[in-house]
């Protein structure tokens, strides 16, 4: 599968210690290789002694044949400056696995956006610890795998199964679409690809279970959702996107859940889109979103 | 001073255990006394065994002379049902004191809205622990009092001074417009009127000092502000209003402060307006905002 | 089909010329019949000589048997005052038909919300002038009818077919979920039930065809969507709900379409929910939304 | 006056027909002159045959002495490519005149932000066709000039006066802070600097006078404000920024005005800030806002 309209387009991410002339060095290198810059974003945490981040999308006729030379030049130019870089052919979609549970709204929204052509990914696999979305997933032509997992039970076996499925499907990243199971540190170390979660609160408010009930108990006037990369610290990973919706005293906890579900799927879909487009760069516990 | 357009208008707040026929009882009582209902809001936490809250604004020709009879009837009708009630002449503005410190944005915004006729209150007093807004406050024709108070110092004397000033000014409520000093439990017990604070974060996220720095450190994508009634538990009182604004990785902490200041003054001014209009009812640690 | 949790609940809508004592008259009437008010909203365009609107939801044990007496009492009480009224058993869902075309986002969102239990309606019928959503609609267990209709062709036959299907399905209202065909005045007169449309702009900006292209051409910084009741004047009917999303110079027209689609389905679903709950009252070319 | 923190910083705006290597050419040129790029934004309406826009902020030790050489190099590099360019010393604030009328909210908000250090401009002049804000403006230490002008009267004399004052004050741009007088085409040709207006509606909805009344009449659920460059076509100039706020059927036209005033001042202040920072590039009737 190739993404329409992006033949011969590449995305280059450069990061490292900020220094004079780095933008010029990168753009000159691309010009030498016949690359025409389509978009360029850069950010420096501090021009003096800060960290530098750059995302460049460029077009280069016959990109495939030139990648080897380009990569060699990038390595010899950037690595002496202490910069790291990633070059990716934009026409090749990332492979995304979705882990889901009982709630279907985030799962179906991602599948529907994908079918509609709005998410430039391949979805080789949906894994759920429940079976009741199996038919819906099948209707989208996406393979569905049931791996039971319950709170309070030992998860080492189910996590091992999930890891096997992810490895077989050769995925580039994993999305927890309201998966509701806490993944072990061991799993996160072994999975080897980014894992994006949607948490149903405006983090850092209401970490952990039952955030809508906690929001009701606290009497907040806005509820929210947060998409973030998963780390071993529950709900503490780098935030990619957040949004909120207004609520009132008249909204019951189930009504908060209903309204929050719309925010969750919107926030998650934006985070997934941006990750798929290489717009999100992790920097410690922060993200730069270009 | 009287508020234009509200001659002979009263606001009745009723609350207590929900029971059948309570709305009919109240509206029939008002009809008997010649009151014409202008607006009516009600809320029940649960029709069976929940708490009931009602706000009625009504017009009654010659309200002043009829208040005594009306109050007697309300007492004999509602108190046997276990309901509490407050009746207020809407044309009489509440008296509001503002406590401020170095930052002027919330203070000046309230004074400006008041002068513009958008805040139905009287402002007999601004108290600040700094002097540098004295001239601005004077330009609005509002009395300014300087009561020094610094972090880390004993505040019993400054709090006692503030209490004396508030009592002399006979205020109905107090607004902390980025006052930045923590008021003691002793002060809150003695002040005897509601105290509204603006906290510069989206509570319950970032309780306490330096919320913008904490927001930057956590890497959130939205920052916010919260207006709430002050209780002895710091930043834990009933929330009246909240709002947020979008930020990015590119916004520095000073930029968060600058953008947050706009949210703070907007949120505080809405909370003050609603409190002044008797639209906010406290219920435990929640508010009902009609 | 009955809506869970609303057994013995009724919704009463009263409207007409505002006059003293009308709220008391209605609430006393309900109290006489053993109705316990669950929620009450009222609005007056002007206490003196304006129009009055009220929505009351009440619980009455054994509602079914009492409806006859209640209706007789409402007629004899309200009609002499020039008030009109509608009484509806809240537990009986309204029957909604959806008319759709090529774009599936609004259609599928409504079907999905309905299946999830978030839309208190029955959906006896989806009519489309294209066939390619037939399978998706079938997967939701909803009857699908194909009635071809193209721009520029005579539509009297297709409209007649649609009217027959709507009559057979005995629908209470019709939703145009990006139907994209202009319905004739003749159709609107004959259909006899409210028709809700979603227009893909922030009305009254960008009336008519291709609003996203017009928005791009004008260089707006926000795009929006509007749900409204359909009248013979294109895009001029009473507005039920609107919302917007921020865009930039970098967003192409297809990107505006993609982002706008999310706003459209959100706005339409809110409008449909509120209509289904009898929260929307038409008043001339305005709506009151309680 | 110099802007703190921007010594030796320059902003370069480049625009023209997009072509390969243009970003590299500009960044290499800056690198040759010892410029360290602090931020870089670029936009192309179409990589093939479209228009290209770039904004670069860079730091160059001893900027003042190097400007001549830099400008010569920019001219010889960019002009053969058909590109236009502007180079500005960021530490030198633009000179902004404000034209105002009776309403004070936009005027005072700009003055207050300026005093607070949030608007990097100098304000040598406020002109009003009314006198009642004279004292407030004076309190900010800003010169106030009264130039009477009324609807329906011949404005050639008042416009000539305004032009003389603007010329004497040597302003870089003019802000109409709810000035409410239509400036003639003759004035706009002679003024020779950009003129920014705040229109109190969400353009292109409600062009012309009394937009809040028109919004009330149409029954919209959101009201808005639009900041745009003024052209000879009333309310048709390039849009810089827009925003909206939610309203309901219960909001009267004066209430729309009150709530809209908050949106107006927020939108105008953002537009003015971005213009002052050279973030806004006009392209036909569009703006690129970096």
C-alpha cells in the first residue's frame, strides 16, 4: 500500500543540541540532493544551549534510488554535530495495531477514519480482551484477535500473546483505544514501538481509574481527554494532545461519560494522525507537535 | 444606588430535600402575592431522595411594601418542608471588596466592567498588599487601602486589619483578584461572607504555587483558570467557573502566564457576575450555576 | 420499544402570550394530577407583552391511565389563555428517518449513537440517493431504501417516492444527513413533520453550495456547521445548533472538508438529540433550546 | 525605545513564486552572514507553481553594522528569483496609532496590554471622534487628539486632519478600535500604512452596521468578531483573526453586545500583536499568519 499524492516525498526529523547554522546545513544538504522543501518546522528550547528540533518534508524525483546517498550524507553531516536524525518515505504508511476493550467509540472512530482515507496508516491488527466488537472490526476488513485479560489476574501470559501478535503483524506503533488494562513495564520494554493511550481526563487531573466519577465528585465545569505516549508511570507519559468540553451541575456521571466519549475519540484521532505523519517528536517527558 | 431596570424585582433561592409539589407550592405562593415570574430555574440531584434547588426571579409592583408578608408566607410554607430560602431585592447591588496584589489584570478588569455597567455591584473598597495599583484604582473612583502582607511573615495583624476594613465597608462578598496570600482558617471564619478566588490553573490540576511553571514542566497542551469559593483547604473549594486556552511546545512559561492572564480575568469576571446575580448556589463542595 | 428509565414520565411544552401567573397555573395543574416535576425550563421574550415558552418534565405514577384527564384539564386551563400545549410520553421514542447521499459521516455517526443508546429514537428507515452505504446501514439492522435523485433532474417522482416511504414508516421527523438535494416547497408542505438539515458552514455565512471552497476563498480562520429546521428558503430556517473549528492558511480545501466533517456530525447529533428530547421549540425563525 | 531581549535580532520576510532550493538559498545566505536562526516558518500554496512565503527570525551579533551588506546580498540573491523581501530589526517597535470612538473596550485593552509589556509597539497617538476617553488615554501617558466626525457629514476635512496627525506621528500602522466611521478610498490610498479593523461579527456573516442586532434577528447560536486589514470594500479585507462565543435564545441584543465586546478585544489584541511581530503576510485577499 502506498499513500496517494506522496510519491517521492520524504520526512526528515533532526534533533540535538542547538547550534548556529544547523538549519542552513540541513537545507543545503537537501538542496544538493535535489530535494524541494514542501514544509519545514523547527523549534529550539533556547537558542543558546538549548535543544533543537526540525521536521522537513521534501520532494525528490526518484526518491527510492537516492535514499542511500542521502542517508550517508546525513550521517556524515549531522552526526559530528551530535544531532540524531530519522528519514522516512512519506508514501509508506506506518503499521498501527489497536488494542481495545468493551467501549467501542475510539476503536470504531479510528477504523472509520482509516476507511475514509483520513488516517495514513495500515491497520493489520485489532486485539481486544472482549469479543463483542469482533463483528464490527471484521466489517472494516481488519483482522481481529481476542486475547482475554482481566483486572486482578496475572497478565504475563496475555501480554506475551499480545507481543507475539504485534511482532507477527510487524507494527510500527500501538494505540490503546480505551484498552483499560495497565500494561506492565516488562511489556513496554519488550514491545519496542511507541504506544499511544487515550486517558479520559484532562491530565494531570484525575489520574487513574474512574476519572468521570472523580470529575463529578470534584464539581469541575469542564471535562477532558488526553492522548499521551505510554511510559511505566501510569498516566504520566508525554502528552500529545488534549481537549475539553463544558459541563454543568445538571450533567450526571453517565452524561459526563457520554460527552467525554466524543472528546476522547476526537483527541485520540488527532494524536494518531499526527504520530502517523511524523509530526510528534518526544523530548524527555514533553512532545513537540509540528 | 439602585440597578437600572430591576425596580420591584426579587430573586428567591429555595433549596432542601426534593419532594413532590415543591415547585407548585413556590409558584402558587408567588402568584398569591401578585408576583409575575420572569425566570425560573430548578435542579434536583435525584427526584427520589435528592436535593432540590430553585432560583426564581419575579416582578411585583410595590415590592418594598409587600416583602414582609411575602417573607412570612415563605417561612410558614417552606420551613415545615425542611426547605431553606433567601429572598433578595434584585435592584439593590451587592457590595464587593477586592483584594489584590502586584498583578493588575484581574483587578482592573473588574473595575473596568463595573464602570461600564456590566457588573451589578458596588465596590466600596480595594485592599492591596502593594501600593503600585493605587493610582489606577483611584482613577476609577474606588477607595484603595494598603495593607502590607508578605509570604513567610505572621499575618494575624494584616488579616485583622483587613477584617476591620471589610466590616467598615459592610461588604457582601470578597474577591481575591490574584491576591496571592493564603488566608488563614481563622480569617475565613471571621469574615462571614463568601470569598471568591481565581486560581491560575485548571483545578484540580496544579494546586498551589507556580501553576504555569508546573504546566510547562508537565507539557500540557491547554492551560486554564478556575474561579472558586475559598475554603480552608487550599484550592479545594467549590468551583464556580473554569476555562482553558490552547498552548504549544513553543510557548515559554512567561508566554503561558501572558495567555493565562486573559483566561483568568475572563473566568473571574463571569464568576463574579453570576455570584452578584445570585446565580450560584453552594451545595457541599459543588456549585449549582443557574 | 420504550426508553429505559422514563416510564411514567411526560414532557409538557406550553407556549403563547406571556401573562402573570402562567407558571403557577401550569405547576398547580400538574400538582393536582399528582405529577412530580423533574425539570422545568421557561423563557419569556419580554415579561410585558412578550411570548412565553415552558418545558416541564414530570413523573406521574400510572401516567398512561391519567393522560386523558390531564389533557382535558390542560385544554380547559390553557386554551382560554391563548396558550398552545403539547404533552408527550417521554418513554415512547420518536421515529426518525434519515436521508443521506454519498458522504457517510453524519449518517454513520447517528446510527452508531443510536446503537450505543445515546439517541432516544427509533430509526425505521434510511433513504439514500446512492447505494454505497447500503451495507453499512444494514449492519446496524436498519432498513435501507434507495431512491435515486440527481441534480438537474425532475425530482417530483423521487420526492413522491420518498413521501410514500416516510408515510409507511410513520416517522415523527426527518434528518437530512448531508443529503445534498434541495427539497421542493411542495415536498416540505406534504411531509408534515419537522425536517432537520446540517449545513456545512457557519450560517448565515456561505449559504448554498460548496461552503468549504467559499470559506477557503474568503480566508476565514474558523469554519463551522449549522443544524437547522428546513424551510422553503434555502439555509434560512431556524437554527438549532452551531459550532466551529479553527483553521489556518495552511489548510487546503480538502483539509477544511475533513475537519469540517467532524464539526458537522457533532453539531447534527446534538441537534437531533435535543429535538428527540423535545428540548427545541420553534418560534418564528428562531429556536428556544432548553 | 528598544524591545527587551531582542537586541541584534532581525526578522526576514520572503515571498514570491515557489521554486526548488529557495529555503536553502535563504538559510545559506543567513549562515554566510553569521545569522543564527531562532525561528523559521514557511508556507507554499502549491509546491508546483504556487506562491512561497517565509518568515525567519535570526540573531546576528552586531546586527546594526551588518545590515547594509546583508541587504545587498538579499537583493542580489532574491530579486533575480522574482522574490520580494523585507528585513526588519526586531528590537525596534513599530509605531501604532489607534482610532477610537465612543466604545472604550478595545482601546483600553490595547493601552493596558501595551503598558503591561505585552504589545511590542510604541503608541504615539490616539485619535477619537469623541472626547470622553481623553482622560483614560492620558492616564496611560499616551497623546490624545480629538477629531470630530459624524455619520452623514462630509468627512474630507476630518480625514485630512487625521492624515496630518498620522504623518506627524510617523506611524507604521493604524488600528481602528471600534472607530465606527467608514474611511474613504481616498483616505486609504493616502494613509500609506496598513490599517487593521475589528468588526463585531464573524465575517462574512453580518457585514455592515448593527451586526449584533442582525445576529439576534437570525437566531445564531454563536457570535463572533473578526480582525482584518481594511480595504476599500467594507468588511471585505484580508482576515487576520476571528473567534466566537456561545450564546442562547435567552441572551438579549444588549447581552450579545456585552459578551461580544470580550471577543472583540481578544481578537483585536491578537491581530495587533501578530502584526507587530511581522507574523502576518498579506497575499491577495488572504493572510498567512505564522
